[in-house]
C-alpha cells in the first residue's frame, strides 16, 4: 500500500507540544492508562470506576459502528499510542494501519504493539498526516476511523476527500468526535483554543453535510453526550482546583486541557459527543472485504521446548521412562474385577520395577544429589521466608489483640499462683505457735507473721488450681506475642519441669495441710520451699533464647541414591548426550486446513467387510500417584498447610517441641514428595532377562 514516496507530514509543532505537554501526559497516561479518548457508560453514574472498562466499551462501540467482518483492513487516522488499533486487532481480527504525526505517540505505539504479541504486521503504525494520504493506494481500506482526532484537522473537507479515496466501494468511515465548540461560544478562551484548532469544528448537521459533499452515503449520527458524562464530570472534579489557580494567574493559554474540561462540563448542553458513520457508495461495484488480498496470518500454538535436564544419562532417562510408563499402565479400568487386587499389588510392583530399572546410576548420582540439595535449600529458604512473614504479621496484629492480652494475663496469673505458695511456705517455716485468727492480726506491728500460714492454706489450694489452669502458658507464647525473631530452645525441658513443679506443689499442699505430723511442719515447709524455688529456677533457666541462632539448619546432605552393588553402565564419556526430544518430531508441522476426503460413490458390489480383529483404541495412559520419586518436578509438593508439621518434615527440618503434638509422619503416612528415595541394586546384569517371561505370563 505504501509507495516509495515519503509521505508529506505537516510537522505541526503546536500539536506536538500539546500532546507532549506535562498536562496532557498526566491526563492521558496517568488517568486513562495511555488512552486518549472518552469512556462509554450505559447510564449516567457518579462513580465512573473502573475507567478502563468504560474505555474498552467505547472502543467496542467504535468497532460495532464500523460493522466490518473480521480481517477487514482499517486505517486508524490519529492512532495515538495504538490502544484502539490493538484492541480492534485482538478482539475482531482486523488489520490496522495506524497513522499519527506525533513522534512521541508512535514510539510508544511501537512498543505497545510489540508487547501485544499480535501476529506480524496485523497492526502497523506510520508517521503520516491525514491531510496528505496520497502515498496510500486508492481503495486499499475497508474502513477508516478517527477517535477524537478530527478536532486537530486544519481542513476537514480535504481530510474527508482523502478518506473517500482510500476506501473501497462499500467501505465505512466512522468518527467519534467531541463537538465542544467553545471557539464560537466563549470569546475568552478563543486564544487558548486556537492553539489546537485552526477552524471551528463542524456541528452535527455540518458533519452530515460535509460527508455527503465528499460523496459518502447513509450518514448516521448518534449522540453519546450522556454516555460520556461520568468522565467529563470526573475530569471537571479533578481539574477544578488547578483551573482556579490557572485562572487566577492568567495562564489559560498554557493549560488547554484544564480550561477545556471546565468549560466543556459547564456547557455540556451546548456540546455533543457524536458517533458518525457513513458508507462509500458501491454503485454496483464489488464490495468484498479485502480478505483475499492479504490473509490475516494465523498464529498457531507452538510446542514449548521443555528444558532438558542435564542431570541424567541416557540409561537413567530410559529407566525412568520405562518405570513411569510401566507404573502408569499397571492399573486397569476402575470397573475391572481385578482392580482392587491389582491396586493392592502396586507397592510390590513398584519395588520390582525399581529393582529392574534403577532410577539413578553411579555417574549421575552426584548431579542428582546436587540437584536435590539445591531444591531442598530452596524449599527451606521458602519456608523460612514464610515463617518470618507470618511472625511479622502476628507482631503487627496481636500485640494488643485479645490473644495477646489473654497470654499476658495467663502468664501473670501463673506467676501469682507460684508466689502465693512460696509465701505460704515462708510463713510456715517461721513458726507454728501463736495461731492468729485473721490475716489482719498477723500483719500489724511489723512483726514476723507468726503462724499465719494456716490462714493462707485455703488460698494455696486455689492457687494450685489456678497454676494448673494456667500451665499451658510458656515463654514461647509470650515471645510470639512480642513477635521476636530468633530461636527458643529447651522448651520441652521447661514443660516437663513445670509438670514436676505442679506435682510438687500439690504434694506439698496435701502433706502440710493433712498428713504432716505437726512438729515436722517447719522441716516440710523448708523442703518444699527449696524444691519449689529450685524447680522454678531450673524451668526458667531451661529456656534459652538465642536471637542469633539460625532458624533452620542449612546444612543438608542428600541421601545416597545408589547402593554399593548397583549395576553401573559402561563408561560413556564419548557418547553424545541422549536428546529425548529427538524422539518427537521437532519440525514445525505444515498446518493446512483439513479437507475431507472425496466421497466415494456407493458401489453395489461392495464386499460386506468385517474386521477380523477387534481394534481397540489404545488404552489411555493412567497415572496414579502411588509413591514418590525425587525426580519429577523441581520442588517437592507440600501437603497440608505450608508451615505445618508435614511441610517441615518434607524439607527435612526436625519438628519442634510444639509440632510433636500433631500427627507425626511415620513410614506409612509420610505421603510427601521428599520421602527418602529407595533404590535397589539390580538383581541381574541388564534387567531385560525376565522380559520374555513377563510376556508369556
Ligand atoms: Zn545415569
């Protein structure tokens, strides 16, 4: 279509500077995401968001108004950054040539087209002026449109004539234009408006007249003024304060958009947003869409070349393939009578397969182990990242939350119950003579409380009960409330000591109150005071907090993958690496539309042919996850919550004290991907000795 001539472009520096101005770029790029047109709302709303949806609706309206079949060739006169052209190409399969005079737009449009991932040449942009379209072939387009760009035309009739020439007979022209004709209505902004308008824009009737004068027929004009009002109102609200400042400083001529927005909204009854469509009369000529001229290139999905792992040699790859294939085809259909029997036989079958086809040889083992260690390292760092994130969230969330308060209160109550008992023992060992009857008699006079222990006794019972109720508290809870990082050790010891302490306290209470011979009471109190104090101190000292200790043991050695007497393949140092991809056809298939074979005329003497064999369709590959292998997938699949016990077990982290309460993974229920792989030595030299026995069975 484009000839060798350089198209004439009126550089129009005023237009360039208008679109390049900071004001325009803020409005278009930040608010409208690069679009340079209004959105469409079915009905007026004070909440115009999301704007993007309304913008796309407007673009679809334009596509609907064009009413051209998929693959039509379009000219986007004033394409801006190419958003509409890309949308029409993507949603309707049109081929679009976008033209613009603003270099800044074209550069971004090129980038947007590249990012859109459309077939080559479906959307192209060129620097061209719609006043000078002589370089494009006459009749080369099925449709021409402008979206709020005709306002920049200096000679609208000439532009229309150019469009007429470019269209094939029956081609469509569509303008979506905002007719905010403030030049005539508002003298005060004439200067500002004149910067991007050389002549008054046409009124609706004037549009119709001009289109018909240019030769177009079936002119349709629709008023979308009400449908864009949510956006004009939004712009009015955004621009109002800047407009006040601009007006105060008398800078209207430098802020065209701001002034136009305020003015346009205030006088919205005088301005109209119009959708104008017209057709170039066909006059009996052929009106086919230019589909045959250049077919839209169809993009076929191409198979992604999966990354070949260089870990395993050809022998191992072959064994792994045989292993998975045999395993996946082991089970029959679920309605088979032998199904449950075979299902039960899977572990034994798998074991035999592992013996027959060792999954890793001695030469591949170091690489496989390195990969395992790498993956484990990644899983552990992922785990620690999640742990830290969780603790950070908890720190923000629960320090003053009800959980934090309950934990702190429990800790305080536990300490109180311990202090009551210690006080009782201290009083008890002082003396047991002079019995007082009330606590009030003991305390005055500054004397050592004599024999008051008897009065505290009932409270001691309650305090032991309180201690029992609060015994779930431990320093770990307090640390979690405070959200400290770092590692606590010795929690298990702490809990055991607390149990012993509670038992001791209870024994002390029973003995001192009920069973003790009265003359030994002082000794008993002394013994239990020392025991209680000692146990409490031990429990406190048992817990060590190390903020610098690593939360995870990074040192991980993968287990041996090869047993000592496993068959090792001959040295293949010179053998080229087996490329599994060569098994499949890698050349791009020649994709041609399928043509049904020509129907044979029915012959009367046709043989009544019956197949002598039953050709069943090949059995679909069935795979049941019957076990785990470290070689499928990069990361082990974590079952259950990411930081649960299973997850820690899966990446080889010893469960902490509190994790032990959960279901402990045993050999049987450790259905986690990273269970220790089992490799068995080969019982024979090649593993193929039994293959014929298998077939004859
Ligand atoms: Zn190998």
